[in-house]
C-alpha cells in the first residue's frame, strides 16, 4: 500500500472518505450498470461492451498524488464510479449519449466531448465523457442519500477509439519514457488512419441503409428492373410473397397443407442461371409458372401427399425454365448441385427427371 503520508491533509481526508462510502460506490455501480445495460438493450445499438468499475484505492492514491491540489472533498471527484460504453460507429456514440441524458442527470458544465478537443498536432482522440448523477426518480435509498448526490462518469466511444486510447496509453505513458519525435509522427499518422476508418465505417453504413431504403421502395412499387439481384434485394422481394399464388394452386391439387421453408437458398441457383435483377426473377415467375404447375401435377396428382413444401413452386419454375431453354441434363444437374450441394446422386436424378419432363405437354 502506498504511503498516505506523502499526500496532503485534504487528500488523506479524501482517501478516508473513499473508505467511508464503500457501500455507496457499490450501490452506484449496480444501479448505473443495470440502467446503462437497459438503455443499450432498448436502443437497438450494437455495442462491443458495457464495462463498469469502481476506482480502486491504489488508483485514487495515484491520482491524488498527481492532482490532489484540485480536490477538497470526495464529492469533487467525478470518476470513482465509471461506466464505458463501446459502440461500432461514431453516430451510435451520439445516439447512446442522447439516451443517457434522458435517464441520468447530466452535469453539463463538467461533461466534455474529448473527440473535439484534439488539435492538429496531437496524435490521439478519445471519448465522449458525461458526468452524471442518479436521479431519485430512478433510485432512492434513505440510508444512502449520497447515491443521488455523488457523481459518476459515463465514457462513450467507438471500438477504434477504444483501441487507440489503449495503445496510446500503453505506448505513450506506461513506460514513463519520453517518445522521440519520429515515433510520435508515426503515431499521429496511425491515429489519422483510425479516425478516417471510423468516419468511413459510419459513412458506408449510412449509404447501405440508404440503399436498402431505396430498394425497399423500388420493390414496393414493383420497379424490379432497377434492382440488382443480391441477398438483400432477394430477401425483400420474397417478403412480397411472389410465389404464394402458385404454391396455393399446387397445394390445392391434393388439398394439401403448405409447409413454409426459406426460399433464400434459391438465390445461388438464380444467379447461376444468369439472372441479374429482380426484374429477371419476376419475368421468370410470370413466364414459367404455368409450366411449373404442370410439372407439379405430374409429380403429385397420383399421390395422396397432404403436405407440400413451399419450395416446390420456385423449384419447378427453375426446372421448367432450364428444360424449356434446352439446358438438358447438365442444366438440371446444375440446379441440384447449386440448390442441394454436389452429390453423386444428382446426375442420375437429373436424367430421371429429364425423362419425365419429356412426357409433359407444356404447349397446352
């Protein structure tokens, strides 16, 4: 334990107060941890961590050795209890901060956005720091009134900011050795790259969100030719249930129940078939649904099958297309390979299906 006699009388008193209010720190940490976790969970923001801590006595002693002249009472210290929320994106830091301000009483005079403090010749950027109190409306204990009067700190930063702060502290301060100018220059360059990456991640996410919103509107309006075929657009297309009518028509043959399965695995098949837009998929659906229905009739009409997978409609649309386009056995085998995975059974099954397709009159 460090020698307390190296501290000023006021700093020694602060250490005694720290010990005196041990129960207060524990309650504050519990309340703050629970409430910030709720805030994050209800915000929809993905975070990498929500960490909380009570400053240990050794750390407090070290702080008082360096800056004890600034403090006259334990209430002057704002970081005995602290929580750090780490997000992926810079704009999520601001969103979380807005929510924190709704739950806790923020001491705006002592809060600081350290992201805006660094000058051009500095080599680091840090987090958004809010100094807060727990309002009585959130928690109150008559035996521990200090829970509502002592302040605590909330640090909000991105994952990259957290990485930088950790590295910066480790390299810049841990050794206690002054860093040569050339190394500082390299650190500044690295910090600039990380800051740029942080901004780019947020920008790209916004652009992707804008694209998805645009796609959603195009799909809703039926402007399929303007929408490239990919996993996201195909998923949104499927939300319109484009194959529902054919599924129900096929099921009606045997008054069967429809077992709903994901149609997303067909994306690989459609891309392999050369389809490039949702317009191509829509034309495939319109032009080959009748042929797919006839193929389905040949498969189930003479059975008592009473449960049919919803995948049968799109599956038979693809098979009918490949057959009528003259793809032959290789084309049908390709369908099986892409949809079910490569297997020795796919070739003979494709040949058997080809023989059955030849006996269906698709012209009537």
